[in-house]
C-alpha cells in the first residue's frame, strides 16, 4: 500500500477512504498531510454516490470483504465506482482483502478485472491464505509503472528474500495453491456456518454482516445492548475473544459513531469451541440485563 501511494502521490490532489476502514490505511493516509475524504459504507459496501466529484482523487477500497464491516461491494456499485474514476480522472487502490475466501455464490470479478481505463491498482497479500510469517504481498500495475515501482520497492526495503518468493512461485505454478485454497474454504465455511447458527440459536434475529466471505463477520448490536467495547472487555474476562470496532485493527473518522459493531473471527477456532463461546457470550449479556446470574465459564473457550 505504501509502495502504491508513493507511486501515485504525484498526481493525487485528494485522498478518499472507506469509513470505517483498515487502521493501516488510515495511518498511511493521515501521515501524508493531504486532505482526506472519508466515504461511508453500508451493507452494499462503499456508497459511491458520496464520493467527491473534483478531479484527481486517490481512493483506497476493500470491495471483496470490506474491513471491518464485512460488506461486499455490489456489482452495480463496482460499475459506478469505475465510472466515477474515469469521469473524475481519479485512481483506485483495490485491496482484494479476503477475496480467496468466498462461500456463497460465484466468485466476484475484481474491480481491476472490470476496469478498461487502467484506473485501478490491484494489491493483496498471502497472509491469510498461506501464512502471515511470509510477509509477502503483490501489486498488479499497468506496464508504464513497472520500472518506477521496481526502483521504489528497492529503495523502501533493499529487496525481498528471494527464497520465499521462489518457493511461493513454484507453489502457485504447480497448482498447489488452488488445491490448498479449496481445502481451506471447506474448513472455514464449516466454521462460518457453525458461528452463524450459534448466534441465531442464542440471540433473537442478530443483524450480521460479512457472512458471505472472509474470515470474520460483524454483529450490529441491538439498541439496548451495552457498547461493543464493554462487551469485549467483559467477554475477555470469561475467556471469549470478540472485538469492538475500536479495538485497534480498524479506524472510524467519526469519533461520535455509536459503538455497536462486534467483530467475530472464526478461522482458527474449532466448531465445538465456537458453540461454547457463543453460549458463554449469551450468558454474559443476559447477566448484564439482569436476566441471568453471571457465571464464569469452566471451559476456556475462545472465539476470535
């Protein structure tokens, strides 16, 4: 992301970003000293109609599985977003976050795959699909940017370990990566299904977002619920890991926004632990509402 920003900063008058957004992206943009335009997100992703119409913007977007809300950018909005970029001579950094893990419906075409004007710069990592320890990512650029990107990359990191890159290239080229992803999708889909069922079994009509893809989902808490940040603290005391929007990985440009989103990660949790953790969470919330005596779980279950 830093590489792409440096590559494109010379022709960027204004920075646009989803709101709420990935914390790392907010740090990068806020550190530039340029004007930032936060664009709200709803259940269909970025609200394209609220993008600025002045020329020369740079937009950071996570259309496959918006972080942190989990929303997927609809096809109609993808087309509208590309039209906006073309009409305003703006550029888009597409972070294809969680695109490898889509469980419901056919795979979605990336913005870069729909782009005919070369306004989209596509990026991603292998952190979720292979392992965060590799520290390997990628960017797909129009050919006219290749040479400058190579120079900038060398200046930023003095090169990258060739061994890991060569091994990963063989892994991809020999078809192992595709087979690996198919196995992972089966495992993660089962855990996603288990979590969604557990939430519906324990709570009345929970409003969930981000269930179609990715490795996390969000629950928009009812109006009478305690703040998500308070639930996070109390759940942690019981050995259950759930997270508020303000817990550190995400950022909201509206500090007065209601603290109502609770984030559940499920990729590393066994299904029986997911069921136990959600039941523990129900007991916690019922105790806060005076409907049940608080009990500390005898089983250290985690849902994170």
